[in-house]
């Protein structure tokens, strides 16, 4: 089935990757897998700990922690920008997966005026195999849409 024939999509998303599953009249297909530029654990050669010079107390963090947070936020911003571009052509969007990435993406899409009038649903789920992903999206759209 061609990629453009899908108007409904299920997106399994976490902070490391997203899988787009298209739905059309009972047919489901994995359209694309998008890897996130965000790395949860970074190993930088020669990196020191996050304590300040004068206190081993973790409550007094150095600027290193702020720098890491800024890098993480930029990476997540880039990831969600990629997702915005991929989801623009769909009318109905199901966001599901573990963690908070699905809510963060939904909030970002709702702020974007080009997504006004599009239908969103957010569901929690665990990590699923490809067949479970297909079945989840198929069952959701069969039950959710008339």
C-alpha cells in the first residue's frame, strides 16, 4: 500500500525512537522508524563528575549539569521537530508508548497552528513487537472510529 493512502496513523514513541504505523480500512503497515538524536546517557572522554570544586554535595551542582540539560533539551526539540514534519499529512493521530514522550509530542503538536482540526489520542503501552504494534493500531482504529 502506498504511503500517501494512509490518513490515520499510530505512533509508538519514546525518547529513543518512534515507529509510524499507518491505518486505512482495516489495513495496517509500519511506514517508518525514526531514531531520536537524543542519547539518555552520554559518555564524554575525560569528563569529570558534576560536583562543584568546593563541595562534594550533589545538591550544589556545577554548570556541567546545566550544560547537559541544555544539550538534552535541544536534542529532544530536534526530535519533535522531525516528528512534526512526518505527522503533518495525517488527519487522525494516535500517540502511544511508555514514558512522557507521547504527551510532550501531543502538547507540541497542539501548539502548532497547522495541526488545528486534527484528531489526537494518547494511550499508554509498553514496548511491543512489530506484530503487537500492528494489532494495537488496528484494534484502536476499529473501535474508535465509526
